[in-house]
């Protein structure tokens, strides 16, 4: 008499379910770090060239071109960044190390190829009155930067922080020194130096992948197959990057706040400099964020899931949950504390710095509100990061959509309200997103075990 | 997957089958097939309950013409789960969960709690517990954690959680099946367990009669499964583990199957067993004596009687045969070990193991390596699934080494073909070998204890070396089966039962097609 009892033994496969939750898809959030370095490099190259190129407006043409390249390529590659990083970490979890390299190559072909078509078309039809070499360099740089971001985010996800920093330092070092040599060639010379630096950076990053994840296969497009990448991650990667740039783009294309610089590119003299300077103030917050989240929180996080998987008692699981909650809260409050401190310092020494750099003190109010906004952006990163760890992707999508939508709408409103409201769109959108994020985080943290057990996906 | 199966609007008798016909070949499946073919005047529907689609191969039987409707359902398949979403919280849910479990745990109640008898309980989010609530609900979560904290003695929460989930999930599937099933005038479940639970739900839902036929004792078999099961996690460390004490999670499963069994007895109007010992066990497990009766299995005599002429009963090179699935419950290893003793005494003896081998490949491999290590390669053959009518004329002795049996059909077929048997003392085997009451035909073989290869071997050798005794056993076997265990006898008893149930059923007679 058979019955189906004997087949029950095949049922207990709960290990699969929890396995995938730990994936490092938050990397793109920290990936915001390198673009701070990029902005700094470009601003530095610009400043050092100021009295050495003729006519002087070439410097602002160079800075604006590169800023657009960075913004455009970040938003464009944002679509892939998180989803692909998650795809890679899932492959690594499944011990399919040899699938990493061929699929990365596949992604680079797809992303850089489409990036080149996009930027090529744009430079061909929109950049009237600029030289052919300039157009060619612009499209080449756009697709190169796309590749750089994708690999950077992936390597951040895989925690190769040191390799990333070295590659960036080398890349921007070369760009800077070659740029100084090529100053006599004007805009094209500077862009070429930048191109050379990016190329080295790209090759350096790629070398890390080739070394760490060797494979017999060279090219694969498995990641494009149905169900291989999370649609939610495609969405939040895009909205996060678009959100970060929304206010800047609004100011670039509002006639009252901007000037034409080169071709179709416009810059906002009044808006751009304060906000880029303000981003310097997030460095301490980023450091604390990395430290806190990657040490205390991850420790408890690992212990929590180990307890779940390895058959810990419920009270042990709950203790680890509490540890996780406490460390997440401490982490976020530490970010807030250190950012408040950084903000105060920025408020105090800001005017002096602006005066030293020869920037008008009219920028001070905007600079202050931008410092507050930039600080909140770090907090938002922290919150998103924890949601990624908890695999609450829907929350991340909503938060990034809210951030993007608010930043766009409020920034447009602020351009109409006048000078004193500039920057408030950016900061208020972040403040609202952070508050919503904290409320959700509080709710989810209380229910971590419930969600881990009851709402885990069925493996089909 | 099931779309080319026959479909109908209604049926006279709905058979509820768990892990048997038409996907698994074996005693019960054969019996089901036989029953339908034996009663062409009834239109049958069959509901097959399986674990997961990938656990079953092709259909093993040609369908009888009066099988007008067949549907298959997989209780542990995870492909049709509701979307993962926290359901709206309902103030009554927590109370409801506590009440129901309190009444289920009460040792004095053997009946399905009243509110579970209404099938809407499993779908109505307001007054019942729908599957979404069980799977994703906050109240369910709280209840599970509360029970873990107050009752579970095994520390691993994840194992407790999955045990609870696996145990409960099929119930909603069964409720869905019961709700959507075509109307039938009589429900006939061929075991307790999940099929029996479906029967209970259908009985309470439709108010129509439920017949329960038990071939084995379901709860006992699950108990054996569970003791052998390595899949039930037992994470107690070596020091904590007391071999005499089974883990809490195993106990939970056993208690689950036992209470499901009691509720099925309570819902059944008629409870059939195959032989008096099995019936006594049903009484012990809570079946009401006035509802119980015995209908032994029967075989069609003619095809086997026709084989008598083919027999060459030369006992100097005897063939001993074990007919059955190669699974631990048949204890094939004991048969193999006993063959060592047989071959030592009768060097020309051979042993055949005839039966499907796909159910438990690990066990099959173990058996084969045991044959190797006992140096019996020349003497034991694994023959796979074969037609019994092809095999039996060449066999001199049937051996049954099972640790659990009901009333084995293969024994009856062997008897009908003139093959005596040596069996372990399980189920109705003793009764079949020695007879009882007004049956004075004498011994049709011999009996040995469970898992005692030596005794089994000795009994077989004694019989095979004594042609006089062997011939008497053959005569007794043929006479007994032709007198007490024919299919016509069995059909006439079931016919009477169906007739009686139909009269009690309120469903108007469907026009015959």
C-alpha cells in the first residue's frame, strides 16, 4: 500500500529559499562614491587649466561636457547596475563562478554597444557647430563610462573596494597629468586626456574581473534570459540615478538659471558649483556608513540567517533579529550624527572656502541647503542598503521613485519661486524620502522573522 | 498533464486514491482496477492524489470503460501557490485558530470540528481560514510561533516551521478539490490519510455516503515511513539524542496522521477491512464497530487455474520468488539473506525478485550489493516488473518477507496458480497459510517471524525438501483460494454495499450513457 507519505521526504528543501536572500545588490548605492571622485577630478583638472587654455571658456566647456557624460552614463547604466550585480552574486552563490566573466562581457557588449549608438546619434544630430573630433570623443567617452560604472558597481557589490580605489586613483591621476600636458590642444586635448584616464580605469577594473573570475567561455547572454534579472532592480537602479540628477538637469534646462555652453549642453553657473562642493561634505558620512553597515549590521545579519538556516531556536533567531535592528538603527543614527557634524563644519568654514576659491558669497545660502541635502542623501543610501539586505526590493523601488518624482517636481517649482528657494527641491525630496524610508524600515524590522519565513518565495 | 483523461459531469461512485492507481503498480492499484472492471454496471470516477508530478511516471493501467472521470492532483506541488502577499488582518482569526486546535488536540473528540465541516471555512477570509491566511497571515505566524514556544521540544525553529507548513498545506488543496469535484452518489476512499481526509470533506460537504476500504493500516505504515525517514530533521546532538525517544517532529507527523485517521473513521458510513486482525486495529484506532465489516480480497480464478497444466513441479532445482515492489517495507534484504541459507541446503535453488524498482533506487542498490556480498549472484535475479501469469507457472515457492502487509493479492494469485508460500507473520498471512474457522484445508506453506532470514530459509528448505508436504500445501492453497478468496465473492459483497449506499444517497440517478 503506497500512500504518498513516502514521497514527503523530498519536501524539506528550505535551504534553497534562504540562500538567495543574501545578495549584494545594494552596491550601486555605494557606487555613488566613485562619481564624487570623478567630479572632484574633473573640477581639479578644470581649475588647474584655468589660466593655461585659450579662450578661457574652454575650461567650462570641458567641465560641462564631462559632467553631462557622467550624468548621462550613470543614468543609462543605472538600469543595469543593480540587476546585473544581483545576477552575478546569485551566480556566485550557486557556485557558478565561470558564468561571471562571459556574462559581464555580454553585458558590456549590450550596454556599451547601445550606449554608443545612443550617444553617436545624439552627437551626430544635436551637436551642431562642434568639431568632428569632439563629437567622436564624446560618444566614445559615453560608452566607456557606461562600462566603467557597470564594472565598478559590480566590484563594489563583490567588495573589491581596494581594487576600485586603486583603479580610480590611477585613472584620474593619468587623466590629470596627461591633461596638464595636453592643455595646449584645448578642449579636445583635455577630453582626450580624460578618455585616456577612463580607458586605463576601464582596463584596470576589467583586469580585476579576469583575474578573480576566470572562465573558459568568453561571451554569454544568459543574464538576458527571462527571470534571470529582477525587474524591480532594473527599475530602482534607473530611478536612483535619475533621482540624483533630476534637480541638476532641471536647473540646466531652465532658461533663467542656465547658460548655453557648447552645442546643446547648458550649465547652471549658480546651481552647479555649490552642489558639487556640497558633495564633498558626504565623505565622513560615507565612511561611517560603510563601517557600520559592513561590520556590526552584517555580523548580526549573517548570524540571523545562519540561525534560520541551521535550525536555531526561535529565541536565538529573535535575539539576532534584535541585534540586527539595533545595529541598523545605530548605523543610521551614526550617519545622521556625523553628517550633522559635517554640516555644521561646512556651514562654519564654507564661506572661507568659497572666498578662497574665489567664488561669490551669494552662493552661501544655496551651498548650505545643498550640504543638508547631500547629508540626507547619505542617510537615504543607508536605508536603501538595509532594504537591499532584507531583500525588500519593492520598498527600494518605491523609495527611489518617490525621490525621483519629488526631486523633479519640487526642483521645477523651486526654479519658479526664485533664487532663495534653489536647492530646496533637492533637500526636501530627500528629507521626505528619508522619513518615509525610516517609517517603513521600522515596520519591516519588527517583522523580519515573519517576512523571512512566511513571505519567502516558492521555488518552482 | 491530465487532459486526455476521461471527464464526465457526474458519477455513481467516486474513488479517492492516494498514491496508487493509475500511476503506481501494486496490490491496491490492481485491486482498484479489478473492482471497476468487476462492476461494469456502475460509472466510476477516480481522484488520484499524488505528492508532486515529477514523482510519478507514466500511467500503468489501461482504463476500464466504466471509468468515466479521472482527475489527478498533487498535494505537495508548489506551482499553484497563491501570490505572496500579507492578507488583511481579521479580528476573529486568532481566536479561531486557537479554538480549532484546542478541539483537535482534545483526545476525547474524534470528530472533525463542526466549523471545518463547512467547506467554505477554507475559503472565507471572514469566518474561516483561507490558504492565504495560513501561508502568509500575521495571525498564523503568531500562532505558529506561540505553539513552537509552548509545545515544541526540538530547538530548530526552521524545521518546526516547515513541518507545520508541509503538514497543513495539503488541506486547502483537498478543500479545493472537494469543492470543484463532479457530483458523485457515493464516495469510496481506499485509505485514510489524505484520500480519507478528502473523503471526510466530501462527506460533510455533500452529505452523501462515504465508504472506506483499508488495505493496509495507513497510520501504521506512515509510522514505519517516519521511523525510517531521514528527511524529518532531527537536529538533536548525539548526546541529546535518546534512541528510545523519537523526535518531536516525528511525533507531530504521527499524531497528525492518527487524528486524520480518526476523523475519517468518524465520517465513514461503512469501514471495510480485509481480515479480523486489521479490523481489531481499526477498533483500537477509533472506528465504531457497528460501521465495520470485513471483505477479503479476491482473485479471478480462471486465468490462474489455466496455468496448472504448464507446471513442472521438479523440486530438485526449485525457484523461490518474491513478488513485490523493491522497497524497505517488503524487506527484500531479509529474502536475500534467507536465500543464502536456502542455497546452502539446496545448491540448485534460485531466487527471483519480481517487481518494479523505480520507487526507491537507493534501496535497490543496497539490495544488489547485498547479493554481491553474500556471493549469491548465481542464485538471485532481479527481474523487474513481470506479468504474474508468466512468472507463476515456473515458481515453486512464493516468499513474502514484508514487515507490513494487508491481505496480499500476490499470495492469492500464487495460491490460485498452485504455488505454496512462506511468509512473515504479518497482516493476514498466517490466516492465508493455515486457514481459520471452517477452513480445514490445512497448511499452504509456512510462517516465519519478521526480519528473521534464518527462520525464513529454514521454513522454505523444510517445505521444498519434503515433496509430500509440498504437494499437500499446493492442494490446500488451491482449495482455499477457490473457496474463500474469489473475485466473484468480493464483487458480490461490494455490490451489496454500493447498492445500500446508493439508496441512502440523495443524488438523483444520472442517466446512463
